[in-house]
RNA sequence: GCCAGUUUAGCUCAGUGGUAGAGCAACGGUUUUGUAAACCGUCGGUCCUCGGUUCGAAUCCGAGAACUGGCUCCA
């Protein structure tokens, strides 16, 4: 069964490859049923790199079972069954689900197709209901499919994972079997070669090999990267680029602490809604408050224990009864008294509230706007342990953050300038494939998921949409995914091996400045609330560098390379070493990250080491170079470029760095 | 957080109940060099942690931690 949320129109647009993969999912289901007839299937769509089918089965399928499943699949394919479409009534479909026939090879009395029943309920009343039959296997499915199982070319099962039925964590967990399929064996092989290349470029692997960062889970903690000197070199180059770019774009810089009082996040509205994603607070108590706190906690505990069941259950009786109200009131009072004790500080999960307080620090006039406040702020988010992923998902992050406070009249120009900054960065880093996901609100979420300002939502969304349309930027619009205070744009990029990253977010905020009481005095001498644009074109250092490592496969351009130049001597005679050392000193005097290798290794060995360390430029100096006041240049990945006059080489290196040549 | 898998030297990995191994790296020495690895030697271990089974555990069992692949979430 395909993903039910897709419309029939979407289905008709399935590509040939998607049809083939979805058909392969049916074949896999039939094969699994031959081995385990009691298996219950949920959904089995084609996905980006293949297909999966969610199955409920007492037997835990492991990769060791794959050969047996694949063997059964090959039989299904060899049998060359026709994909036969059968249109049925909803009543018939329900009947066949109850008999266990759907997603089965035959009727299975006492084992109804429970997930198929659930899927049926999701199909809108007006849509036709169809089965697809291959051999004995019948599945609820809207199609489309390839004509015959024999049309499925080359396939392979890849992994098994767990997934919730219909993606809801309240639903039962199913085993998700992933596979991939292509028209030809050659395409399948190419896909696995691509995966191998992706593994080779994995930023976690390269990050460790190149000594860029380490995650010391025992002493520092999971998700808290330690930047090693070589990674820090990259990080600081990026920061320099951002600071220059922002300076030229009229930004001013700010610097704010890593922590703030609870009041900050109560005002911003992040607490309590965001509390789960924040590190728990640091609580500062005065001497006498400690005993007061223990006392209040004991009272609260006693109150909960005294309740029937002793586990904090409210007293029996109807909701809203006097007993209920009294109990709730007592709990509320004690909780409030506890809250009033001492001061709680939170590690900041975002910089915006701090910047809002900077805006509020002095009276603002319309003449001061737009105010573009930038900061490389370090934020902390308590991401769930299973979500941590190398540098891509961490708990401490350095954000390329800025907030632009402006009037509605200035908005379009400011927002457009932000987008242009994104495009400028994409050019510098050679990012060719990107997509801006413009997320708007959903009317039904107003007042809950989104601040209840229907007109402001429409107004700001129109402004954003106009800017995107007029700028010719590549974007899509998705409803009901906005931030709670305004529409947002997620910037997605694809690395050269096709891995997708959400690099940065760009948000419009028309609500929080109001909560902080931010105002400027306008021409007409009235106070008005500014709009705020949150933007972070380079996202966080962590994720951006993770992306860059994979994008460049660790082969950074000269300006970013942790070790830009290494001077290698042929031999260790004093005149040669002196010449090499003077060259290193000269480069370092121009702030080039240059090192020297004057050891007694063979020159081939030194080159091997420098190449493996991905040093960008290797300058080989031997007796011949010394005599000619030259150096022999070798560039990582490009091989030897021959001997050149020393002064020209140095000037060339400095120019390439200054211009940030790719 | 949930499901599954993994965890042996700094790194990559071998070792299925009986004395813990290899290559690379590191360190010491020999070699004196022209564009991807000269040679010899030395050092290096809480086999993730805790508990259990056993005469005996890297190996079998249980709990925990971290990581990996997914789910949910997200910059």
C-alpha cells in the first residue's frame, strides 16, 4: 500500500523508477509471506533511494534473513506474474481485510489485516478502492505498477529499522524492511558505489581522520563537540567571511552571555513550550531558601501522597467539583511558592531574546531602523540522545545569527538582501543545488501552534511570497509548518553526492518583539512595534562544517584548508633546511597556515603523508630549487605542477587566499 | 525518548569457553633522498562498564553507557 496521503494525481505522476520500486515492495511482501504467512503489512511505498514495507511479525527480521527473502523474491520475479488491478467496493475491501486476505497470499482466519483496515479508513469516501494481485498475493493499493513482476530489474534488500505505524509514536512499532531496485544491474551497482563514496566522505570519518573535531562523551558529553586546532582553523575562516560579509551589508555586531534568567524565556514564550529542548535550569538559592524549599517540597509531596492512590491523582468525584478545585488550588499555590524561591538561569537555546533586550536597551527612532544585530552566539539545546548525529545534530552550537529590526515598509528590501546573501554564499562554496522551503501557517492552528494574529500572518506571508517570486529564487511553499511566531524559510542544500541538508533557517517574527514590548518612535510621533527577521545563512558552525567536509570530501579550497601549505625538504642539509624555514616564516608572516617537514624521510614518504593529511599546497625544495631560488609546487589532488620562482609562488598563494578562490 | 545492531591498542580490524593478535600510527636507531610509504627495533590492552553462569569469560546470560541505522524531532 502506498502512502495514503498522496493524492491520486500524485500517483499518476510516479516516475517509472518509482513504479518499479513500489512494485518491488509488493514482491518483497509476497516473499516474506512465503516464509512467515502470519506477517501483517502496513505501508510499502517507493522512497528516494528505493522502497520499504512496514511489517508486523513476531519473528525479528535481521539482515541474516535477507538472502532467504531475496531468494523468494527472485522466484516471484521469475514467475513473471501480471500486476492485475481489481476495483472493489469499500464493503468488499473491509470484508477481505477482516478475513486476512489483504496483504496475504490467502485468507487467514483469525488474523485480520488490521493495518489495511486502518489504511482503508484513510481513503476519502469519493475515491475508488483497488487491489493489485500478483500470483496469490493481493494487496490494497492504488498503484500504479509495472506490467509484470518480470519487469523488475535488479534489486537488493538493504537494512531493517523500526517505524511507528502511520508515523505516530503512539502507534505500535513495526519492522521496516528497506530495499532498493533499479532497471538494470549496472544501475544498482552504481548506486552502491555512490553509497560507498558517501561513506568515504562521511564527515564523522573524515573529521576524525583529519583531526578536525572530537566528541568526548565521557568527559564533555554527547553532542558537545571539541573543536581541535585544525577544525578551529576552518571555523574561524568561516567566521571571518561572515563578519566581513555582514559588515559590508550594514550589520552591527553584538555579544551576549550564554545564560539568562528564566524571565527571559517566559517573556519570549519559549518556556514552557520549548523547555524539553533546553538544558534544565541552574537554580541559585540564598542560604535560608534551601530549608524553605525542602519544606515546600515536603508539603507538596504530602499533599500528593494524601490523595487516593498516593500518586498525585486528584480526589475522586466529578471534574470541577469543590474538592477538585481546592486540591488544584493548593497544588498551584505551593508550586508558585516554589517557583518564587531563588533565581533560575537557563543556558540559551537561541540568541533572539538577548538581542531583543539589546534593542530595548536604548530608545529607538524610525531613523535607527533597520537595525541589523549580528552575533556568533553559542546556543545549547538538549536534543534527544537518538537524534544526535556527528556534527549535524549537536547540543552546543555556534550560530551565524542576526536579527534585523525593521518597519513594514523596509521589510521587502531587507528580506531580499538576506536572500541575496544566501546566494552569495552558495556561489563561494560552489553549492549548485538548493531549495528554499517557505513554510506558512495553517488556519486551524491559530491560537495553539501559531500566535493568533490572522491578519499579520497573511500580511507577512504575502510580503515573503512577493520577495521570493520577484527574486527568481528556487523555492517551494509548504502550508502549516511555520514557526509559532511567523512564517519561515528553511534552506535546503544538496552535497555533491546527493545528501540533503537543512542548512539554515530564515524566519519572520511579528509576535515576539511585541511580547518584549519593543517599540520605535515613528515619524508621526507614535510608538510602533518593529518586525524582526531572524536569519542565519551559514546556519551553525557545526552543521555547516559537517556539510562542507562532505561537500569537499575533506579537500578544502586553499582559503579554508586547515593546513594550507607544507614545505618539504629533499634531504636535511643545513642550507636546504634554512631555505625551507625562511619560506615557512615568510608565509606565516602573511598569516598563511604553513608548516615545514624537514625530517629525514624520503621525499616520497613526505609527499604521501602530506597528501593523506589533505594539505592543500605542497612546496618541495631540493638542491636544484635552492640553487634557482625556486620551489616545486604540488597541489593536493592535482599532482606536481613543476618548479616556479619562489616570489611568484608566494604571491599566488596569497592572492588565492585573499580572493577565497574555490 | 522508542526499535534494532555495534563496542578488542591512537586508527582499521582478526580472534566462538583454556597464556590477547596483525597492519598502520607513535617512539628509538640505521639510511641521505626529486613528487603517494626506505629498513630494523621498541612501546602500546580495564577486550565499553557493572553484575551473573563456569574450575576457567573478549567469547555465554542480565543491566547500564556510548555509537551506528531508522522512527519522532530539528539548525
